[in-house]
């Protein structure tokens, strides 16, 4: 029976605090479902490592973690000490690009017992996926500045969309929609304002839709789409967007379900040529780091997504079910959700429910 | 005493239905406050005009409306019959560019009696302005496609930010913040992902902030900013963003206050070298056009913004007050807000309250 090798990277801030709880729950679920996992721990991709070595990762980082079955990642970034473009572009965004993790996948689900900022919404009303293109689009590094420090100064940056890049994320999204009961896909566009790249995106959506006659699809401009996340979150099933639009929608969506602190994500290479990265949506949270009060559920839920990605559906589902039961039990939750458990107590509670 | 000359362009769909109500209210308010206004009516910038003439506007459109004190605009666009890039880029976006209306200004205000999709928010909790750059940024026309219909196909589009363009919108936003009791400005960025243009935006914000020591300011990445519109709408006072970010925030903001159908906007040239355009945020709404049920309040409120822009503060305020009273009175509202008035009845109700 295959043993999975997981690279564990806690990173910065609360990443280091929630990681032990994530591992705790993964170990319990693995044992219960007969999944064999081995964890390798790495200290790079962190401010600590940078302080010692002057770079975010060792030169041979790809050799160190490139052969693992998946990467379990806490959080990176410590903006007061190290600029974002060094920390994020030197690790997280590097993984996405160099491991070709072209899918960023995030659930938007209203969980039992979690207060939603939206009026009159109950669990079951909101349950969809955001599928985000994760390697190109608006996050290009192409552009520059001219006439610095004069009145003629200007900067430009290109959005780049390739046929390969757009088609593969759309295929992933349509496949996902087809696998779900509602079989409904929504595309995020802005072709009425962004007049070159976005009409191209629309064109490729239309072409891909022809290959999925069983999937109903629609599209909204990003401005009204964000409005509809608030006004009609029940309209959505699978929402696909470019790197930037997906980024926005996958923060706004979890916010609408009151769960930004517990939302998980996968940076996925569907072909499995490279390891995928699973990480909570919250960052390193310098404001609460060191207090032991961070909510570990985003980390734990990301572990469930990792098991599902590895093909261990039953183990993954047992974790998500345990999260739901823990959230429903008021006192076992962390403070941010109005409970009175600390990080460890909450992690133990989930582990016991698995 | 000066007589204001206003160019009136109803445009398409419900634009033509709400315009008479806007004019009705403007006339009442003008009479009451001794404001002298003359309206010139134009049929271009509409599908009807395009059908007859094969273009959205006459060649001499600038001579026809360029000398007016303001343009009062209904809605443009009829996507089933005429592509967006012809209708929008041939009128609305042309006005913004050629009349140098570099400010797009929209209020986000929770009005009495309007149901908000957010839980537990009451009038007074949400009251801020979105200031959007309206001429450059992501809405450039620079870019193109290579290797069409092959696997190497790609498209690019540049975001362009000029020193002049960024500084003048920031100055407008800081000025506005300084004039308000809270004196608080929030900048929308995404410099951790969009690595060239957005750091430049941040740099210019920092430079401008030095000139406004009385204004407290902060910045958020656009992803978490949209989340905070839902989670903490009470945090904001003046929010400034690029063309795209401002577009998104000024739909999401009104959605959070339940008022997307009644939200107004101004496309403003602060130097008054050219007329500014005042229009409701809603579009031509083909789905309900022709039924006489459209909510005229977005059009009416836009008229109030126009009077304020012209310096007729008292007349403008009397209209906003009348809107508030009409909204509070359940039956006088249109169906979309749960009332039972049609477009004309609602318009008359506001006019009577002025
Ligand atoms: C119609 C469209 C081009 C326009 C824009 O994106 O600017 C609209 O959404 C707006 O906000 O006025
Ligand atoms: C940290 C930042 C660069 C990143 C992104 O924009 O991709 C984050 O917001 C995310 O969604 O993972």
C-alpha cells in the first residue's frame, strides 16, 4: 500500500501555531481510514529562514520538496520585516508558477453554527466553489516605468492570457461543474471595460462550453458579480475567474459565509507532475500571532482538501464532518467565532470528532 | 442670474422611462430654490439612433453637448442588438475620456426603510463615498493577440497608470476626505500580486498623504477590501481605487446597502473644462424595460448630485431629503423595494416631498 510523503512548511506567524493542529487531525484521520502518511518538515519559506540565510528558500528547494505527493503549507509573509515581493514572490507565488499549480480551488460554504454577515441565510443556502486561474493573467511580471520623477512618468503592466492557460483552467472548472448535482458554471468577466483580454476569456468560455453540453453556464461582469455574491449567493455552483478576479471572489465568498478565518485552499497541479500546495486562506496574521488563539480550522480543512486530492475521499470527508460538528458545538470554537477554546483545544476537539 | 444649460440624454431601455421622473423632480427643486435651468434633449447615444444612423452619435457630438454645464444621462446599452464595445465605447466611455471626466463618484449609503442584505445594519452605519479613477488604468485599449487559432495563441492588455492620472484622482479623494467629519481615506491596492502598477499606486498614495496631514489613511488589498465591505462597512469614509477596482467597489458597496437600483453616480471633470455626466448606476435593464416599473430613484438621486456639482447645494439636498422620505414611506416605492408604486407614481411622490 502506498505511503504518501507530505512536505510540511509551517512558515510564518500563526502558520506555525495552526500547523500542529492540522497535523494532529490528519494523523487521526489517516489512522482511522488506514491511510499511510509520512511527514517531512521544512523550516524555509519563512522570515526566520530569511533572517539566517538572506533568502526565502535554499537554492535546491525544488529537489527538497518537488518529489513529495503534496505540500502542507501554513502561511508566509511578515510585512513589517520583509517586503511582500520578497516573501510571497520568493515562495508561494514561486510554487504556483514553478510547480504549475494552475488551479486555485476554494470552497464557499455556509457552515452550521457560523454567524453569517448576510441576513437570513442558513447552512445549505450557500455552497459553491471558486476556481481561480493561478499562474498568469493579471499577475504577470511584464511591464515597467518610464520618465521617473517627472510629470511624464508612467507605469505599465501587462495582463497576459495564453490559449493553453485559459483553456486548461476552464476545462477544470467545467469538469468540476459537470460532477456536481446542479451542473452550473458561472464565468467572471469584464469584457465591456477590459476590452482585449476579457473578450478573449469570454470567447474561450464559449468554445469550452460546447464540449460540455450537460453544463448550464452564464457569465457576469465582475462588478455585478461581486454584488450578486452578497445579494444572491444561492445562485452559484462553480465560479471560474482569472487570477485577479478569482483572488477577489475567493476572499469575498468566504467573507459572505462568515468564514474567512476557517477557509481552506488548494493550489493544484491536476496532472500531478508536481506537488500541489494546500494552505489556509488566512495569512500569517502578525496582529494575533504568538497568543495561541488563532483558529486552526482553515489549516485542518486544507488538510481535508489535501486528502481528497490524493484520492483519500473517506479520510477527507471524515475531517470535514468533524469540522462541521465542532463548529456546531459553541464552546469548542475559537474566540473569533464567539467560542472559548484556544488553538490547541479547538484542534483537539476536531481530532476527537473525526 | 446664471441659467444652467443641461444636455439631456435618455439613451436606451429604462433610461427612457426614468428620465421624465428625474426631470420632474429637478424642475420642482429648481423652482423651489430659485435655480434657473434649461434642458436640451438629445436622442443619440442609443440603440434607436444607431439603427437609423449606423453610429452611436453624430460626428459633431462634441459641438452639440460640449458647452453645456452638465449632461444628464439615462442609460446606454442594448447587448442583444448592439455589442457593448460599440455602444459603451461609442458613448459613455468616450464621454469619460474626451471630456476628461477623471473622477467617478458614487455614494454608498444605507437609506432608511431600504432592506439591506447585511445582517444587523441600520441607517447611519454605512455612509461613505467611492472615488474611482475614470480614464486610464485597466481600461486601456493597448494590447493585442498573437498566433491566432494555434496552441501558441496569446493575448495581452496593458494597464497604464500615469503620474498625472494617478495624482489627480488621489488629490480629489484626499480633498473629499478632508472635507468630511471623519477625515479618513482608504486606498484599494493589490501590490502583493500586481507587482508593477499597484506598487506605483501605493507610492503615489504615500506621497499625496504627506500633503494632507489631517487625513488618516490606510490601504487594503482589493481581495480583503471586498471582504471588509461585507464584514465592516462601517470602517469606511472615502475609498479610492483604480478604474477597475473602483468599478468593482462601486457596485459592491451599493449592493451591501441594498440599493443597487437606486444608486447614483457622477462622471466628473473637476476643473469644469468639460461638462460632467450624471447617471444612475443601473443600466438599460432590457429585462424590465417597457413595463413602466423601473425604480426612478437612481436617476433622481443623480440629478441631486448634478445640482451639488453645479454649486446648488440647497436644491441638491432637498432632493436627497425627499428621496429619504419617499423610501421610508413603504407604498410610494417601486416593486423592487417591496412597494406598489410604478415609475411615474414614485417620481411624483418624490417631487411632492421636495
Ligand atoms: C458599462 C461599463 C463599461 C461601466 C464600467 O465598467 O465602467 C459600468 O460598469 C460602470 O460602472 O459605469
Ligand atoms: C498573498 C497574495 C499574493 C495572494 C494572492 O493574491 O494570490 C493571496 O491573496 C491569495 O489569495 O493566496
